[in-house]
C-alpha cells in the first residue's frame, strides 16, 4: 500500500477502465433502477445524438473505489477517503476508458489527487480524490 512518503506532486497512476458493454448498462440499470432508455435500449439510443446507448455516470465511477483500495488500502480509503466528480461527456457501448490519478498535493499526511477518466482524447469525468495516509 502507498503511504504519504510514496507520493509527490505530479506523480501519476494509470489504470484501464472496464469495457463499456450493453450487458453492464442493463445490469447496472436493473440493480439500481436506472433504466432510462438512453442506457438500456439500443434502438432508442441509435436515434439520439449519441448514436447508441451510453453508460450511467456512476457505472464509470464504480471501478475507482476498487482502484483506490488497491493503491492505498481499504482501511485508509474507507476511513478517510473522499471523492468529488463531474461527468463531462458520455461513454458509449463498445468504448473503454482510462483512469488517471495525478498527485496534486501532500500535506500533514493528507493527499489530494486529480482524477480523470477519458477515452481517446475525450475527458469523460474530472474529479478530486482526498485521503489521509500514514
């Protein structure tokens, strides 16, 4: 697990995001009741400006928690972690995003990192992660 001593401003961590597949949109929608046709109906999605279904924003963010637990440990993340994010662009079925964390600052054991989730050259989500580390 990473500690505050392992972090310095500008350090980057990268990880592939999960593939965006229709089955995941459908399962996520069924689980959480987010069954808007733009997410679960390919025929409907094809007639929109997106040309197909798009992922629920929270589905894009879901793997971030696992990644943060992998990097910093479950105890640190669950005990002191915070995440703020803004959805900027949609992710369509068949696309795959990349997740990037960049250390912004570390002071008194508290780290702040910038989060981005993107596909190709399009930023899908921008956010901030903060966590207290030993």
